[in-house]
């Protein structure tokens, strides 16, 4: 079995990409076999790799590739989450030219990866959704762990917390927050998981603190499975942009404080590609959204780079991954 190790800019770590066309059908479905792969990663000094992806030709003519994702947890695996950085890493690692249309099988999303000049990429999630459909609880705001939060779902579900409610009144304070704030966000995430009927120990929902500290941009810091995210997940950038279009949510409220939102136009005017700049610890993330008065058409993240760390890594042939 052959794999590639690829990392997208802004991801907390690389992804082990396995090519489905080189494997038996139904790969990445057996926990026992995944545990063998994980053990091999640990033994070979690659234990920091916590993301596994399977990519291959799609049987659906609407797509070029099918993509499955598995998140390694401290104990076990999560098969429900999506990862935009891993999807981009897997697609870019194939070397396919031009725009590539991908079916994210794990989350049932349609994603298009488009190469940009100078070696960067745009990742666009294409899902038409009414604004009400972006709120899994049906409400723009919830009260969890004593904090006002918003749960938004466009791709992965995210819990957004106003950073000021955490005592973080500057971008420096947000990016320098330590274990105490991390603990608060982790507790909020677990409470939101219970509210959504998800296991509190799983990878979903994601959680991020959001601040409005300067005109024209939002600032964000997110939590990943193992602690603070180094920047913001690609899915988090997409979901935050989606959240800004829904009145009453934390991202919408903060964005409108400094005229930052990907806001919806009037009912008679269409303004595609509304832009949003999100400041993270690793630099700005540029997002655009195609919005009408009553629905979101797609959200795209621009300017993402990918680095191939290892190519054609031989895994033990005894690992037989089947459904």
C-alpha cells in the first residue's frame, strides 16, 4: 500500500493520503485496520499525523474525484467530520490540472478546488442553503456554559463565541490566550455536542472564538482535537463566512460592527462574491460568498498553498483496508 504525506497551509498537521485506485473497494471503513495504519505511523516517527484521507476517481459523472476523511482522536477515530485542508492536500497531491470537482463522501458536500496563479488554490464549497438551514438548532443564538454562542452549519457545524465574553478585548489577547480559555471553549464545544445529539468526545462540532478588533476584518482562534488550532480550519473559515449572512448570530453581529460581513443584498439585487477577511495567528484568510437575499449559494477560501512532504511512502503490505 502506497501513500503520500501532504500538508495544506494553515492545517495543524499533514494528511496521510491513500489513493483508492490502489486499494480494495471500500477502504478506510475498518477501525481495526485503521488502528494498524495509526500504529505504523507511530512506529515510523510519523505519529503527529492525525488526518487520513482516501481519494480516487468518482463513479458519479458529476465529479472528478471522491474523497473520504477520517480524523484520529486520542481514543479511536471520527468518521463524521470533514476537513477542507485535508481535502485540498489530497486533491493537490494528485497533480490533476485545472479545476477539480470533488464529492466529499463523508459530509455529502460538493467541493471544487481551483488552481490560482503562483501556485495557490481556491477551495469552494457549493451548497445552496436558505439562511434558516444554516442554524441546526433553528435559533441564531444559544446560552451555553454561561456564554452567548451561535451554532452554524455549512459543511462542518461550528460553535462561535464572542471573544469579548471570554475577556479577550484585543487581537493580541485572543492570539495569546492560554489553557484557561482553551478549557472554556472545550466545555462549550462539549455542551454544544450534547445539544446537537453528538458524542462530546468526538471531533464535532468545532468551536472558535471570534473578535472584532479592526475595521474590515474579523479575528478568530479555533480549537482542534489536540488543543489550539494554529490558525483556523478551512471549514471554519467557510462556516464563519456563512454565519455572517444570518442575522442574530455572533459572526453576523461582530461583522456588522465594522462593516465586514458577507451580508445578503436586497431581494432584487444579486451581489456575488461578497468578501470577508479573517485574521488568524498565521496570517489573513480571504473568503468570498455568493449570497442572494434569502440563500447562500457557495463559499470559497482563496490563496491556499499545499506542500508535498513525502511522496509514494510504502506502508506495510499486510494492512488490508476493506469496507
